[in-house]
């Protein structure tokens, strides 16, 4: 039986980190693209006023599917598991925020 080569990039912690940071990076990228000279706090306040903060957050989390598939393609199953766990946590946060 052949042993699988141990890769230090294949761990759940790295997947959780990637899964939590990817939506945040996408959110800031959307802010900087649509900045129009307003501050970040005003931007978030406007999104809350328009009730689109949760919707934009959900779209940012959707980018995790690309990260997940990338790790699956690289055969980093533990890292992909971490990305999936972060996505599920984000989904619970969105679900709770929709309820209240």
C-alpha cells in the first residue's frame, strides 16, 4: 500500500482561514470598486439601510465554492473540509441575521 505524501498545506485550519478570509476580501474589493468617495462606515450603513448587507455578504460567501473546488482539484481534502466548514458557519450567520 502506498502512503500518501504529507503536505503541510493540507490541513483544516488553513481551510478555515481561507474560507473566512475569501468573503471578506471579496467584500472589500466590492467596496473599493464602488467606493465613490464615501467612507467604509457610511458604505456599510447604506447597505444596512437598503437591507442589502446580508445579500452582498451571501454573494461574497459564494466565492468560497471556487476556493473549495480548487482545493478539491489539488486533492487537499482536509483544506477543502475547512473551507466547507467556514461556509456552513457563514450560512448559519446569514440564517440567524435573516431571522432577526
